[in-house]
C-alpha cells in the first residue's frame, strides 16, 4: 500500500459532492481515505 496523503485526505464536503467518484476511487486503489471535518480527521474509509 502506497499512501499519497494529498489524495487520501478529503474534506467531508468533497465526499458529499463526489460520493460516486469516491467509492470508485476506494474500490480501485484499495487505500484508506481519511475524511476530515473542520480540519480534523473524523473517519477513515
């Protein structure tokens, strides 16, 4: 697993507006994505 934090950390607003794209990305890359809210990590998918 090769993590690129620039691509693996996303704000919740981005995830909300790009949900389908995010699911494709997670399924293709098999890397965890860190979801932030107000600049702090809140979840990992």
